[in-house]
């Protein structure tokens, strides 16, 4: 019997996934969690074979949770179940350690197929994501990954609310150089303001969580 923990803040969604999963004779949902804190506790206690995780949780993005779970529950594999089908979400989830990504718009049988594939040690994407990647292979590279190392440093500091003068001081570079990097990275990210930078970084879970 393979044990699974469901993490989603909507009870109706959890119940639907649970019924679907438990139609399989060798799959069992051993815990249901509505937020990241509950998930960490349940996974620490249960040590499940697999976690089915939504990215939108009441206490923050599921992306940092993926990374945390991979470090504390090494044998547990993670499949993302999300309404977010944008390539940046998919790429970032896989980069952080998820083994599969199934959109909530996919056919129900794809969820079970994804769980089984991941438990076999394979990577799995739902068919809509696979089709889009095949049609637009260049879209699989997250714009953030196109930044140079220095642009990435400037991006994170600006997204965190630092002024260009502060960025220059922290990185030990000239303020004019900061503006050059800022113009370049904003062009690569399609951002029009620091607010856009904050949104892009926040969506990817790149900003520190404030307690």
C-alpha cells in the first residue's frame, strides 16, 4: 500500500482527490492538510511515499514548501496539483524538487497516472503541459533563468524593496551600473516597474518569508 498526503486549502477539492485516489486498491490517503504548517507536521509524523501539493496555500506559496520537504523527508516524492499552468510555475516547481506537475484542468485519470509514474521514479507532466512544451519548446526556460548572476542579485534586491543606491552599496558596485543591470533584467523579465519585480519574485517563492 502506497501512502499519500494531500495538501490543498479547499476541503471540497481534497475530498474529490481523495475519492479518486482511493478507488485504486494500492493507494491510501493517510492525511489531509490545508496549509504548509499542517503539511510539515503530518509529513514528519507519517513519512508518506508521496505528497500531492497545491501551490496556493493560505500561509504562502507551495514552492518553498517543496524545497523544505525535499530536505526533511528525503524519501517522499512530490506531485504538484495546481490551477497554475504557466511555465514559470512548472519549471520552478520541478527545479525545487517536485517530481510531477498535474494541472487541475487535466482529466482525472491523469492524476493517478502521475502518482504512479512518480512512485516509479519517473518525472510526470499532465498532457496539457507536455503538449505545450512540444509546441513551444523555447517557453520552457523561465525568464528568470536568462538573467546573468549579477542581474539575478540586482533583481532580488530590487524586488525586496531596496533602492538602487542601497543595491549599489550592498553589492559594491556603482549606482550607474545598477541602473544598467536594472534596465537589462527588466527587459528580459518583461517588467515595467519594481512592483512587477516583486510580483515575479514572489510568485516563484524567491523572497524570504517574513515571520
